[in-house]
C-alpha cells in the first residue's frame, strides 16, 4: 500500500473516531440522534469525509474489499451536493452498522500492509 492510500485510510479512521466521540453509550440510539440537529450535522460532515476518501481509495484500488463502499460514497455524494434528502434512519444505519465494520476492516488492512 502506498503512503497516499495509507493517509486516506487514516483520514477515514479519524472521521469515524470523531463520530464515535459524539455519543456516550447511553445516548447511542436513533431517537437521541434524531433529536439533536448539531450531532446530525456533525455526523453528516464526517460521513461526507469518509465517503470522499473511500471514493478516492476505490478509484486507486479497483478491487477494494471494504464493506458498504458504494452505500457510504453515494450517501456522501448526496450530502455534499444537497440534491436529495438523507434520512435520519439511513445515517443512523451507516453510523451504527457500517462504520464500525469499516473501522475494523481498515485497521486490518493497515496491520496487514505494515508487516
């Protein structure tokens, strides 16, 4: 893996960690997320960042094997361009299900390529 790709992976991890920092365990639910516009906007911005770097990596490594790349990059594009509403439920699904899996996969990629 080249340095540029590694840097992109670290940017994704940083955005995911920032999203995780917005919630304590007792707040991590759709109802709490939906009520707090500031958190939603912060999550939206970080999903845009994750999607942006995922799309760069996907173009750079066509046979990329990371979960939900298309779903996250499409949502990121929709948020960035403002051409369609992104529901709380879709953002929550990405936040609760896709990003934790993606984080694990990226950690493994970094470890495997460091050896």
